[in-house]
């Protein structure tokens, strides 16, 4: 998210000099971050072998979750990159929001650790749904269908907002850099 926010700011000279589509930078960042993520995935087979963790067909559900996350990264970039190029304080605000979201997302704790009256509040956090469709298959659990439905809803609504927004902002991006 933060890489997408700074996409046009950091590549301003490149965008002014080359007549390529502006979205090329967004695809480049998605590809770069995917490759960096793949470098970290190299550790997973080592851990599986060292700790004798069984790998089942459920583990393969990680791949559709990863694809959904990458697709969502595109619409996030279509909104945040022009917005942050126009308003230069927005990346700092986003950084604070992401840090707060990290503490509200069950990354360092299990959702079941919260008392019953607060555990349902976690699932209103979109990051928690994305995390669950990635984490559950790696723990040999099938994610609940509602997580996939919520992520699909975020995807459709995100593109419904992002495409018209980006179409309106695209001609002005170079002037904002």
C-alpha cells in the first residue's frame, strides 16, 4: 500500500520523460513486491522440511488468496498513486493509518484471543480478511467462505471506484509531479 502511494512521486522524472502509460509504474511495483515476497517464500519449504509439517491440498488455497491480494493491489494503486501525487502529505497520513491497522489486524495475535464481544469487530477490518485467506491455508485450515466473499466484494467495489477516478486523474498526473 505504501509503495503504491509513493509510486508516482518517486518516478516523476521517468514519467515526464517517457510517453508510456502511467499504470506501467503500478504494474512494475506490483511485480517488484511480488518478487521480494517470493524471496521470503523460499523459507517456507525449508521450515516444512525441518519441522515435518504436512503439506496437503488445502495448502494450495494460498495461491488464490495471493492472486486476490495482487489484484487488489492494482486498484489500490490506481487510487493512491494519483491522490498522493496531488496531495504530498497523504503518504505520511497513510503510513500512520497502516500502522494503526497493523495493531487492529490479527497479525500478532489470534482472533480467538479476544473476548467474545470484541472478536467480531476484527472482521470489519479489511486487512484481517486478506490475512485470513493467506494464513489459514498455510496452517492447513480452509478459510471460511465469508472471507473470500468479503475480499471479492472489496475487489469489485475497489475497481468500481478506482477506474473512473483514475480515468479522471490520468491526464493531470504529469502536472502534479
